[in-house]
């Protein structure tokens, strides 16, 4: 298998502040990583595709200015929730794949609570 | 079918029972179908990646079948054990990269 590490696992922040979540592939290089969000009792919803060295590709309905994604190296992608509000409270999880036909490896997820 | 749908949403079985879940997915532009097991407080873990129509894969007591023409996959667990308790997710891989997930089937196996 492969290891994807995500930090922090949980965070509480005040409304109006920004929060950064990191996703690292520890033992392989990932030119592409994916960010998902999960609402209670719902499926993992793809937010965006993070591409190393280029802009992220956002899914329809996801605000790119709210959810900033940076993929600065082959092993690190970050998701920054800017000016967070209570409605941004959710579970965020990243994944990476070694190749297009391979399984996805997931981080541990981050529980964000905005108060 | 435009979305990935799973049924049932939840399932409670006794230890030793065999069980199965269904995943329906768009059959157009099919690339692959993934199954994952997601245990509480852990990361989702891949069970199978299936690409060929009629394919059947097996890992221990768990197996899966795939019908790409009609757009469905079944996951079977033979002789369920308490450690099988988890949420089972399927995902459609239509563009060789992005995965579109179903809402999952939550399995609870009672000793």
C-alpha cells in the first residue's frame, strides 16, 4: 500500500479566520491529489482536483476563492478554508493515486468546526 | 443513472450471516469501479478496483462482481464477523482520475 497523511485531524476556529489543511503522500509522488468534503449522512463529495505545479480544477458549485488549493510539490497539497463560517464546518478528506488505474489512498480526514 | 447509488443505506446482521450490497453507477463512459471499506476513525481502504464487464474479484471472505453494461456491482461478505463492521463505499471512476462516491452502506455485525 501507500501512505497519505493529513493534518490536522480536527480543528476548531473562529468565524472569519482561515484554516489550512495539509495532505502529504509519504512514500510516493502524487502529481494529482483530490479533496473531498462529507456532510453528515452523505457521500464523499469531490471538491477539487489538485495538480502539482498548476491551478486546481474545481467542481461545479465549489467556490475557488473560499477553498484555496496549493500543490507546491509532488508530495504536498494544501487546502485553505478562507474566512471560515459555521456553514463550512464539515469533514474534509484528501486522496492520491499512484496511477490512473490504481486505487486511491486517503488521508485520515480533518473535522473542521467553525464557531 | 447519473449518480452513484448504494443500497441499503445500513444493514445489521448477526455474526456468521452472509450479506451483500448493491452499487449502481452510470454505465456511459465507464472506466473503473472501486470498492472501499471505511472503519470508524480510520482512512478508507481499497478493497477492489474493477474494470472488466463480468469481472469477479475476491479477497478472503469478501467478493465483488461487476456489470458495466447495466451499471451495477455487488459486494458480498460471506460469514460476516464483527470486524467487518464498517461503511462500504463504491466509487465510479469515469475519467481515470476523479472518483464519484456513493453514500455508502453502513454494516454492523453483532456477535
